[in-house]
């Protein structure tokens, strides 16, 4: 409250907070405090939402403080909405009377409240319930005067009311009016009619109502079933409790009433019980029992009607009971539909939701399995933990799987620990899903922990559990861990009889991870243990053995599998043939082919294709022709890959007519792939330079009405460029663009490169402008060739403008490289442009090569810009690029020229760390500079380092240092100086009687 008084203006966010505070106060029963709080908030500019007014009104209704409700709305200068108004009216009628409710309604109308159909329905129903039928019809008149129509509940109450006062003759009129006004009768309508007519002993009318119920599909009546018996059954009487009998006694008359033809009838039943039950039905019909109706609809599985009932409840100012709410939630969970409805119900009836029992809450957690309801599920689950509600295994499973889908890793770890502490173990059918997620997220420790728990809980399913574990570990890249698990479980004696299945998973996994030696070792283990080798494993091993040159072992494996599984022989032979042919072992392939024939097996098109492709790879055209002839005679299919091999070989061998014949054959056999067949032949012809035949094929395509596709045009562009036919290549590109097709990057690259090679830079620029208009990215080769072409013609400004356009229009690819252009711009002295290109490469994630950095560093040094050169030199070090020895030398030279000999010396340390040796010239430069700076001791140290690296200083450098040191020594003691010079001469290789073996230069 103090906080509110300090606030002068409330923002929207703050308003929400205040409204929540008011709702919480009402929830705690502090309605008066909430009202005071709202009053102060309104004084500061807060406009309360209807939901806030509803909370306070509901609080007053529960306390039955209706005078306070009215004063509250007068204070707010607001009228309640229909939902709040009806809640107030219903509360007044149920706790007091319709008279007081009517007076209250008049006060609300003065505030601007507009009653609706349900407001009058509440007054009509309660008037009938109070026995004030006249008042009920007055409210009907008021309702009609507002051009509204009574709802079906009002009609039900009126029918019950006229029956109660004995005016049963008007019931039919009311019923018919309801139908005329479009109010469909409900089961309650028919029940009140049946009860009323039974009470009035109008059994002919009862039969008519039963017939109406049949017409409206509320009931079904058997052919010989008595309508009266059905009516009594619907009213809740037992089948033999009530009987209508004819009075045939001539003496003492039992007649109580007469039928339509004058027969005397009487009832044989417990009359007190009969009257009591009928009166109860009529009385209860006047105020709709929404809770009972709601339960009935849920029991029938009619959730749509149940929701309509909930909606009607709200407009009638009622709330469902806990029992009805529980039944509705359970029905929702069972149907697993309309989860938005569940979520809205929880938000609307929070108090009821907080009272649901553990069984319902568990069902909810399991049912809310859609991603958008995961937050609601977690709220419910947290409430269950807070209330210490026993959580079912299925609830933990649903929550964990939901968190997978939500990709909520933090939430997953949190709830996983809670579940494990509660000894949660999922069912085997969900173990697949959970294990797959754990393995893909590399949570192997959790996967193995869960696996152990399942082994304990489902010991009778240990093989299935192990099988699931090994399968998922091997599929997700953890075959090594699976291998360890297999060996450990085998040691414990868990599933020795099923080891073959485990080994199969391991072999598959190792193959997927490309760990072929490990897979081979498992295979040898299976052979050593005399296990049956599944043919699917051999299908993996045989091609691999062939690819590693172990043909004998592949054949041996084939023999092992064929002995144990002869029915799979054809698949094994096909796998072996595939492996042999891929290695171009045509001789072995031929032997294998004859072996297949000798076994009585008939090779299929796949085997012939492998043979054709193998012989094509070794350019054995004769054998290819033989095999192709067999394929034709046997009417087998020839695949497009095989046709490509055959066509290529024939074109290479100059058998163009034969290639055309094969093309014609393929066109007859593959009507849906005609353009592809032409494309393959065109490509092969371009490879051999037969442009004339290509042009002939193009005319043939046109004659047959075939439309060239993008692939054809791209082949033509590249092919014509390769054979220097620029005109044809450009025409094909223009046609491609005209047809709104997109050329490949390779086509554009080849054409532009060819243009630049022929000095057609203007044509290349024209094509580039078309590319710009189309928004096509200019690759590295295209940009480099155009810019180099412009630079070769000294059009430096045009080259820079071209590069600027590429950047401005976003036509630079991520894989751009400008290494050559950077060097060219450096040579032209355009260092800024060179650096811009280098920065652009780096922004795209491409690191220029060391030579590019060397060029830039040399250029900056040449311009006497050592600082910038050092920046790029440092950048090279950071990017772990090695400068050339010339670059090191240049940097050292420039540092010495600027007097930065200490920095130059540091470079020697860096070079040593990179396993590089400074040159003799570098050492001499540093020594000379140190001497000129009178740093003779430092110079001698560098000289010694130079000698340690095997260099001999030249005489001038050496003598200069000695002379300077001699002058320096005059200032020191003669003994000390003499010792130093002797030592220096000795270390420098000038000692008497010793010849220096140091390298020079």
C-alpha cells in the first residue's frame, strides 16, 4: 500500500502487476483490502480490467455482500459485464429471492448494465422454482419486448411450472413455441414433459413424447417395445415398478383415469414413491443442473457438448463442481484432443485445478504432449511435487520425452534427477525414444544408468533391452562404448547365446564410423566362435575387403556365408561383384561372372552394369560391346550411369557412330529421360572436341520437339568455351537467360575467363552487368579475372569501381579470395584498396595466404610505414601464418633504421620459437646499429648468438666492434679489458693456431 502511494503514474506493465495483486487479495478472501487497493490505483490513473472487477464481485458474492457490490460499481462508475451481472443475479436468486434480484437488476440497469437472454432465463427459472409462474411469464414478456428469445432452459422451467400448477394443457404449446423459435429440445426437455404428463396421467401424450424423442434421435425404440415402459425407464423407474393397467373389474372399480377411447385405467405402483419422483423431476427441471448435464455429456464422450455446457455455466453465473470438473478433465485426457481447451480450463478455474486429485494430475501430465503445452505440463508437475502427490512412471516418461522435444536441456537435467531419485524406469517401448535422445546428446552416462535400471526392473526382457542399447549406441557413433558393454556383459554371462546379434550391431556401427579394422576384428571373433555370419554383415564386409585388396578373404567370406545361408547366394555374389568391379579387377570379375553362371544363377541387370562399368574404366571397348549385346538380347534395363560409361568410352575411342546407335537404343528404352541421354552424349562429344556432331544433335533435338534444360545449356556454354567458340557459347547463355533459367557458376566462370583470355574485357563487363541485374553472385574467379583484365589495360579506376559495386550490391560470396588482386593493387601502390580487399576476405571467414600478407608488409615498408607493416606482421603471427625469410629481413632492417634494435632482437627470439634461423644479414644489421648507438656489450651478445648459429661476421663488422670495444676498454682496467678482448677474439674464431670452421654467408 505504501508503494502505491509513492507511484504517480502507472505504466502498462505496472498495471498488470497491480491487477495481479488485487486478484491475490481476493483469492485470500481480503475483498475489502482489494477494493481499497483498487481505489487508490484508480486515483493514480489505473483503469481496471473486467477480470479485476469480476474478482472483487465474486468475492462479494461468496460473502453475500450484495450492497457492497452495488456501491463498488457506483464507486467505479462502471456497469458489470454480462458474465459478472449474471453471476450476481444467480447468487441473489439462490441465496435470497427473485424479488430482490429484480430490484438489484434495476439498480444495475441505471449504471448502464444491459441484461441478456440468460439474465432473464435466471429470473424465469428461479420464479418457476419459487412457484411464481405469473412472474416468470412477466419476465418472458420483458425478454420478448427487447426482441430476445427465451433459451431452452427457460422453456424447460416454464413447462415444469405449468405442470406443477396442473396446467398441463399448456405444456404442449410451450414445447411447440420453443421449436418454432429455433430452440432444439434437450434430453431434459423431454424428461420434464414425460414427468409432467405421467403426473397428469396423460399417457397418450407420454407416447407422443416418446415418439418425438425417437425422431430427435435421443432414444431408439424396438419394434415391440412398449413406449410407456420406455418412458418410465427414462424417468428412473425400474422396468416392473410401474404398470398401467385396464380396469376390467365389473364389481369394484379401480379406474383412476381414462385413455383417449374411454378405457378405464389405473396405475399399479407405489403411488407415494411415484408422485415423489415425478415431483422431484419437475422441480429439478426448473433450475438447470449443469454439473449433472456436464457429467452426462462426458460419459457419452461428447466433449463438444460438454464445452458448450461449460460455456452456458459461465453465462449463468455458475461454476462446475470439483466432481464435474474432474470428469471433464479425465474425458479430455482420454480423448487426447483439444488440449487448448484443457489449458484454458486451468486458467479459468484455478481454484478447482488446485484441488484435483493425483490420478487426474498424472493423466494431465501424460496427456499434454504437444510442444506448446510443455510449460503448462511443467507447472502441473511442479504442483504435484509441491503437494507430494505420488507421480506415476508414465508421467515421468511423458515429461522427459516432452523436454526432449522442447530442447530444454536445463529443464531436462533438473527433472531427470528428480525422476531418477524416485526410481523411475520407463517402459521398454519408450526406452527406444529416450535412449536415442540421450545418445544423440552424448549423455552416455545417463543412458548406461537407465540401461542398468531397466535390466533390474525387466530382467525377463534383458535381451531386448541390450539389443536396444547396442543399436542406439552404434547408430549414434558410440560403437566403441557399445563394444566395451558387450564384452563386460558377456563376462557377466548375461547373453552369451545372443552374442551374434550384439556383434552384428558392432560391425554395422564400426562401418558407419569408418572404423573398418575394428569391424574386421569383430568379424574374425565371430568366425573364431563359429557363429553364423548374417548375410547383411557380409554385404558390408565383402566390398570393404575388396577395397583393401583382400580379395582372397572376401571370397573366403563368401564361401562361409553360402555354406550357412545358401538362399542368400545371389546377394552375396552381387556384393562381391560390386567390390571387385570398383577396384577395376576385371579378370577377377570375369571369373566371378562365370562362377555365377556355373551355379545356375541368372545374372540380373545390376551385375551386368557393374561389369560394363568396370571394363569401361579400363577402356576395354570390346568387352563392353559384348556385355552390352547380352543386355540387349536379354532385354535388361541399362541404367543412365552405365550409359554414361559406355558413351564416354566410345567417344574416347572415336566410335561416334556407335555412340549414336547406343543413344538411339536408350531413347527407345527410356522415354522419360530423353534430354538426359542427349546431355550425356553432348558432354562426351565436347570432351573429345567433336563440335560438329554436337551441332547435329542439337538440330535433332529441335526436330523431335525436345526442350533443352538448364544442364544442356550449361554443357553447351562450357563446351563451346573450351573449344574457343565464343560466339556459340554466348548465344547459348543468352538463350538460357531469355528462358528465365539460371546458368551455373562454372558456366559463368568459364565464359568470363575465356573472354578475358581473348582480351574481350568489354564483353566480360557486359555479362557482369547482366549478372548484377539478375542478382547473381560473382565468384572469386569471375571477380579476379575481370579486375585483372581491367588492370592489364591500365583501367585502375574502373577496376576499383567494379569491386565497389560487388560489395554494394551484395554480390560477393562467402568463399571469396582476393590474394592475387591484393598483390596487384600493392604493386600499383593502392595499399588502401589492397587492405580493404583483405578485410573483406576476413569478414567472410577466409584467411589470406602468407604470401599475401608478405606482399602487403613489403609495400608498407617500401612506403616507410613501419607501424602499419608491424600491425600486419603481428596479425600473421596471431593467425599462425609464417612470414617469408625476406619479410623477416625487411622488418628487422626497418626496425634498425628507426633505432628499434630491441624490437629487432625480440624478432630473433620469435624466429627461434618458430624453428627459423635469422640470416647473417639480419645479425649484421642489428650489430651495426647497436655499435652506432654505442651499445657495444649488447652488440657483442648478438655477435655471439650469430656465431652460435654458425655464421662468421665479415671483417669490417668484426673489426669495427673490436675497435669500439678497445676505445671503451681504455676507461676500464687494463686487465679486465685485455681479458674481454682475448675472450672475444677467441670466441670469434680468431684465436692463434685454430682455423675457424664456421660457415660464411
